[in-house]
C-alpha cells in the first residue's frame, strides 16, 4: 500500500477509535492467551469495531480495519455464521421472552398493537416479543414488550454488509435450518435456539480455524506496514510516528518474531539536545504527547485527556515480553510526568528554557536519527 504523509493525519476522534481497535487486538492477537468462547466474542466485537471505523478519518488506520474485514469475508459462510452468533447471544441474553399461552387463560396488555408473535427469530430481526409476568398463581399476565432487535450489521466491508442484509431479508420469515433454530413451538425460554447456535458457530470455527486464521493473515499485513514505515526514505512527521507507536503495541499482541522486531525498535538510541542519552520509545512517547497536546494542532488534548489516553493504552498491554515491558515503563513515566506538572508537555520541567517548538523539532530529529539505524537492522 503506497502512502503519503497525509494518509496518517490524526484527529482526536481518530485517537479514541484507535484505542477501541487496540483493545480488540489485545483480546484476539495470535500471541495472546486464547480467549474463552473466542469466536463468539470475536463476532460480538465486530459491530463495535465497525462503529470505531466510522469515527476514523485517518485512511491508514481505516486500512488496517478494512484488511481484517476483507480477510474475514473470504471465509466461507462467515455472513451466515455472523447472524447465527448474534442470534444465539440474543436468545441467551433474553431468556424471559416466552411464547404466548392460550388467550382464554391470560389477560394481555399491549404496546403498539396489533401485534402477532411469530418467533424468537422474528424478535431478533425486528424487536418486540411476549414476556410473562407471574403476579401470582391465579393472575398471571402476558404483555407485549419491546425488545431491541438483536441484529447488528457491521459496515467496513460493503460486500460483506450487503450479503448479511440480503440474508436477513431472505431468512424472513423462515431462516436456513442449517444455521438457525427458529423456536416457535414450545413455551419457555429459547434454550434450544441458543444451544444450537453455539454448536453451529463452534463447528464452523473449528473447520476454518477461526478467528486465528484471519488474525494471522491480518498480522502479516501489520508486519509489512511496520517494515515500510521504518524503511521509507522520506522524513516522517509526528502523525506517522504516532502510527508507528500504535503499530508497535499492536505487534506486541502477535508473534514472538513481531515482539522481537518491536524490541529492536524501542531499545534503539534516539538522542536529542534536550535528552542526549535516550531510547527510541521514550522519545516516541514524548513526541506523542507533544503532538497530542499542541494547542495549534488537530488533536488539542488537555493534560487530563493525555493522562487518560496513556492509561487506556497501558491497560491494553497485557504481554510481559521485554518490548512490552519497555513500552509500559515509558508510558508509566510519562503518566507520572503529566500528573506532576499540569503544563506538561507544553512546559518541560527538565528543559524549562527550551520552547515547545524547539523541543518538538528536536524530538522529531532524534527519532529520524534513530529510525535510520533501526532501518539497517530490520530492513534487509
């Protein structure tokens, strides 16, 4: 993917959405401990990832999310199983939805009638359903209540989105029995439907090594992106270095080889006039704060917002390898600096005579010098 400096331009909305993306990778990265019920959590996370994507204006971060969804859409029946997973979760979370009893036995009070209960599947698609309130043995009451519809259709990949929309239309009123148990013929909570959905999703995940197969393919693209960023001959700007910062944290959730690459980057020397004996990671986090806190920039974070940003990122780093430890130590140091000095990084207590613009330029220059050395070590 050929990019220019403008492809990395960041806004405050981008940074918030990116943290949601990093949380996703912290859960599903190939180097992370396997999550319990991983495939169900994977499908449950996709609508939120899609929402975060919609908030991103940065084309390079959007490309990362698009890459994941592109690979997902190549897995056979991913659209059908996505609906199955959502339907199973809906049935499990709404166990009080019940089929109506004999009208002569119950008094009904309703919202937005006329309403005819069709099935749990129809409730999943459109909302509404019956709920049984047992006031006492002699006066049970069934009411029509509004349930939020369970179906959520992620965007990002238009082909995938359109396919899921088409399925939801084609499966109304009768869904495919290969994927959905549409429970309409028994009174009580939709246990059969939920259990059947779990089995369908689990069998599909096993057959296609999901979500690992998609994550592994995506991580290969992250790897290439880092190589391109480190190896480029042009001078990088602050937005691009923030991309490298986020990419390093993402790669720490991947393979041992990826973490070794990140370690090579973070421990390299990157000396500036203000900080003459400094590491690349410390200069990188410092630049991130200078850039995010610049009142003339596009992000314009306050001190408290920068603290929150770093605390969020710190919480995403669950790995304990040497690279992750170095990143966490640098973030923790800068959180303490922000806490100690409300004007930091606009004012640097260790370099009080140096202006903001001077420190910004010097830090960028230090990172460029460090990157040139890293390039000789990583880019063959």
